[in-house]
């Protein structure tokens, strides 16, 4: 039964439940093995152009069979040979009998293995970057819309000075812009392993070209260009340095930290009923509590972001134990951590885009919370107004201190509303400024330059970095399961 029914086998939810088809394909067996064949083709073409006895007929035969992969035969060959690369060499040779003798000529397994990994990593970044740009774009629209809406700021998750809803969102965007830059840098700094041979010395290729160093270097350059890379690593062991994997997963882990912080903020604001993620018409928040509107999208992002952040430990450990030119204990680990990092990043960006396209703000709830805290915040303004009206600062300070403690007792001990302003209105001492109290309590007067900062930040730092992605912005993200 287990062999016949796919539901009797474990399937990674990263693919079966969440990830986009494009990212799932990028790490698929078909992408991997068809890329191996393309690399063998690039090698044969380059070797032919440099004078090795390879015919046009052999090249054409390989080109015609790039995607005609007999996976069953390859699996049987791997079971027999206990070597995945040689299994696919034999499988490719079986359908390309004329080219069989020149497939993989001079190469080692890492020629196809590592170079394919680098292509897949590059392509993975190219899939993630537009998604990240779309999230930034959606949040930028949100920040602009709510740039002027005052809201209570928090430090230590305790009430602090006011900010605006848009300004707080810019804190999220700033982190994501850093991630965008880091992902672009990591992608652009990727180099090709190229054709380096078994221990990176290119000895086999030097032998093929009868000691002609220039032809070996040109071979490396030609294959690198055909694979779409501008540069190859000049020195490698059998593999490219596993520190490259650290750099790749480091920027993805950093992205995970950004998303976790953003979605934690959204979850806290949802508890305060100031902001909610999208909630669909027929969505159920709880099987028992029918009134619940749980922030399940944000919770999903946090859950997966934690997984993404810890994956950096794998390449750190792997790079540290690569003895001399390489050991094979990197292979199984990398088969897991590299795909999972990109698949997880893909999922959280898709989910965060869905969240950012439907955030709901409740201004009246926000205003009510401001009114609960604003009387305490405006006490310094009241003192200054009284001094301008001829009062003594120390006397005024003492009056305010006593009234503030009385109001605080009502809030904390009785569960009542903050009545400090009513107490000030009722106290004859403050009669010189009773007419100014409304203006002194205007929330927008407490947000400083928040609105101006939002406008300048979006203009100078956000919109310019989104320009290369403008053609890919018009995609609405529907939520998966």
C-alpha cells in the first residue's frame, strides 16, 4: 500500500503545502538533471571549439536529448553503481550513443554537481528578489496612506511618545530594503566553479590540451559564459568553498529575522485591535471560539522564519569540517538545507505579500488608546503653557504631579479612564490655560517629524531600489493553505 498510495509517504509541507511552483521546480530533480546535461553540452562545445576531436553530430545529438531523461533508468543505474553522477552519465550516453565517448570528458562529479548548485542558487535569488520588492512596494503604499495617522508608540512594550502608523511601517520597510540589498549582493557575488578537475588543479584538462595552459583557461572562461556567469572562482578544491553557502544562507536568515519582527508587531497590534491582517469572509478563527480572528498568516510567517533563521547553522558547521580539498559529509546536509532555505524564504515572502495587500487599520481604536495615555504625555506642555501665562514652574509641577498620581490610581486601581484632563479643568489653578487644553492635546502635535520622515524615506530610499522591479509589481498574492 505504501508504494502505491502517495499519501502513505511523508511529503515535505514546504513543497506540498506552501511553496510556489517556480521555486519548487528550481530545486526539482528535473531542473537538476537537465542542468547536468546542459553543463555536459557546454563542456563539449567548448572543448570542440578549442580543437578536441568532437563532431557537430555529437553536439547535435546531445542538444536533442537535454530534457529526455529516463529517470527510471537513472535510478536503476544509481542503485547499481552507487554513484549519482555516473548513473546519469550512463543514462545520457544511452540516448546519445554517438556522443557517449565524449560526455563528461575531463570532468569530475563536482563539475556538474557544484556548478548546478550555483546555477540553482542564482536562479533562486532571482525568484525571491521580485517577491521581496513587491512586499516592500505594498508596505510603502500602506506607509504613505497612513503617514499622518498618530498612534501610540511603545518602548519595552510600554506606552511611549506618539508616532504614526506610517512611520512605524517604515521601520519594517527599512529592514526589508536592507534585505533586498543583501540578496542582490549575494546573488551578484556568486561565481561559477567552472572546469577545475578532481582537486581543483585542472590537471585533467591540461592533459587533454597537451600542456596548453591558455586553452585550459579559455575552456574555463567559455563554459562559465555559457552558464550565464561573469566570473569563475580562480581557485577551488574539488568543490567551491562552502563558505559561499554560508553567505547565501546568511542573507536568507537575516530576511527571516526581518519578517519575524514585522509579523510579531502585527500580531501584537492585532491583540490591541488597532490593526489586523486580512480575514476572509468564510475564514474560521477557532473551531471552538466562533468570535476569534486569529492572525494566522503572521503566525505562519513567524513559525517558518524561525526555521529559516536556524538553517544558517548547517553551512557554518559544514564549511568548518571540509578537510583539505573536500570531504563528502557536506553532500547530504546541503541537499536539505539549501533547498529548504529558499523554499522557506519563498513561502514567507508570498505570505507577507498577502498580508501587506490587505492590512486593516482601526483609527478609532487607535485614537481611544492615545486618549488613555496622552494626558500624561502632555503634562510638560501644560507646565510650559502655565509658565507663559505667568505661573511658577515648580508650583505647577507639584500640582501636575499630584493630579497625575490621582488619575493613575483611577486607571490602575479602579479600571477607569484617564481623567487627568478633567481634573485639570476642575482645578482653578489652571484656569489661565483652560482655553488652550484642546490644542495642547492635539495628537498630531506629538508626532514630531514622523510624516515628513515617511515622505523623504519613501522618495529617497524606497522607490529608487524598487525601480528595477517595476515590471513585476502587478501580482496579487492569493494565500495557499
